[in-house]
């Protein structure tokens, strides 16, 4: 067991002396209804050992048949990451013994993956960086060993044969933060493409990290370890931080780094050895004799390319260009496809098509809409306030019917009742007061009641102005038009100052 105590003490900052070298192997469970090589369901959460058949159990005489959707989805990811799509891809058997692998081998790809030599771009602390994709290949998942039941270790083979896509990066990542950003990019891409739900807690998206360290300026790689069991972006960063410092501590004490596979224990905040690190020859790969090569022609690739959605980076740039949004807003909105769709539908439903209205829609989507989504743990498309309804409320703010403060009350009521903004405003009498004559009378009353504050303002204490605005909002129950209130107060107080 590797203990957390003392690992970081007296170790030079790796930012100053050492350079981490990190590569990630990301596994994404594909959103197919049936498994990769048989017709069993891929549904999560069913009873143990119920989604099984002779094929996924590897029983004698049972032959696999490839699910075409698995190929389609993997090619989609390959195109989205600028990979070369192989015209001929071969499946292989990856041989190893483990209790949750009833066949004794895993159908994967080895020498002939379907996608290779791609890249993604990240905005990290080191600026815009290109991270290479070595390969993307198809494979089947293994079962699940259950250790925390009140019994010996149990095995659930429901997951055997569930289709996976493995995305292997080049060792181009140089910090735990970059590794986390890369994982977020992978999740963003697979969810935009509709090929994986990206749920790390349920294991639909998971990653292993190959980690080594070297002194800055060196070009050769150090001895690498593999870190597993990182099921959140935060744990990716924490586990890599720990392992980097552990390796540096060993090197500083003149001890070698042992090549091994490690498990991240999030409760203890440490890594612990699992087994010695395997090499490819340990798995005795050989071509899968029961599956023919996958032949991918140009028409098939072009058909998939034509079906690709607008990708996150493209959408971000278009939001900046088309809706005149700040880069930050566009980045937040484009991060999740569902939220981006919600914003875009809102923007296109607005009566006023100008930068001010688009920015107001952005503020509402990033603020109250995102707050409700996070609180209720729902998708944007399931929000009770539709994009058209939100746009209708924003239109009322823009045309002066309601104030921004009243809009908060209207939004909450729309959320509760499902009504449109106009109905809520009419039912509750929330129309903004914009009658200048009526507001002027209330301003006079407020100033008369607060002579002491008026004297402070006249004597040069200009910050008291906010007090008068607040009193006006109290007097009108938040219905006063803020622009007119500000104008009237400036006129009245300005006259007294002279």
C-alpha cells in the first residue's frame, strides 16, 4: 500500500524541476440497444446475469455477429477527431484470465484499428494545445466483479459484450489539469455525437492513465505506471497529482519507478498496486477467427460524415459570430449540446434580434436556467420553461413591460405553473410602471420622507443615490421602470444640488 503521508513533503515542485508525461486511454460505452456481437440488451441496472446469452458467455459453438451500429459510432468519433479511417479493420482476441471474463479473451482490435492518427485541441494553462489521438478502436466490455456484498466476490456478466470504443491518446498531456480537460473534451464530443451518454459514475465513460515523469529538458520517457479507477474529472486530477509526486519522490531518493498498474482509492486519497504492468505480448493477441475483416468504403464514410452534427468548437465560434456573445458565454453555452440547443432555440424565438437581446438570453440561460437544471438534475430539454417561453419573458423585459427584478418572479412562477410570461404578468398584475407622471409623484414622496439622505447627497455623498433607487422599488413593489426612476432621481436631486 502506498501511503499518502509524506509523499509531497520536501519534494521539489514538478512545475519547476520535472515534467509529467501523460497519455489517456478512454473507454466509452456506445449507445446501442444491443451488444456488440449478439442481440442481448445493453440496458443498465437490470438484475444480475439477466442480459446474457451463449454468445456473450462464450459457450461452445456460439458465434459472434458484428453490430453495424458499433462501426458507425466509432467512425463518427474518428471523423470528429480528424482521424484516418481504415478501409480494412481486423478484430483480434485479447487473451487474459479474469473471473468476470467468461470466454477467457476479449474481442478487441490490435494491429488494424478502424481509426488512427487524429487529434483534438485544448485550451489549457499553456494556451491552445494539440493532443494527438493514436488510435480509436472497437471492443467488447468485460463483466463486473462485485466485492462489497456480504459474501465472497460475486460476478455479474450482464456487461460482457457491451460495445466499447477505446480512444488512445499520444503521450502529449503535460499536467493533471490538461488530462482533466482532455477527458472533458472526450465527454463533450461523445455526447454531442450521440454515441455515449458520458456518465462516468455509471462507468459509461472511464479512463486509464499512463504516467511517467522526467526532468525538464529531457526527451526520453521515464518508466510509466498505469492508474485506473478514476470515475470523475476531479479524481483524474487528484490521482495524477498523487502519482506524479510519488514518482518524483522515488527519483529524488534514488529509487527506481516500478512499471505497474495502480488503483486510485478516492476515499484514502492514494494509489495502491494492482498488478505488474502488462505489455501487448502478455495478451497473446491474434486475429479473431470467427469475425471477417470490416471493410469500410468511401460512400459509407461520407454518409456518416454528412450526418455529423455541428461540433462544440464550431458551435462556440458561431455563437460568438452570430449572436455577438463574449467568448466566455459562448464557451459555457456550447459546452453541453442540450444547453446549447436550449439557448439557440431561445435566441431564435426572440422578437428583438440584436446583441442586447441575445446577451440577455445568454445571461438567463447561464444563470437561472442552469441553476434549475443543476438543482433538479434534469436535462435542459426537460425544463418546464421552454425556450420559446423564456424568449417571451425576455421580450417583455426588452420592451419595458416588466423589469429585470420582476422577471425573476415571473420565471419562478412559469417554472411552477408552466404558464407563459404574459399570462403570469396579467394574472399577478406585474406590469412595469412606466408612466412618468405617476413615477414623478412617487419620487417626490420618497425624497420628502428621506430629507436626511437628501441632505447627504446634496453635500456630496453621491453613493446615497442607490438608497433612493431602493426606496422607489419598495414603494412600487419592484414594478417601477428602472431607467425612468434613475432619470427622475437625477433630475430632482440635481436640481436640489444647484
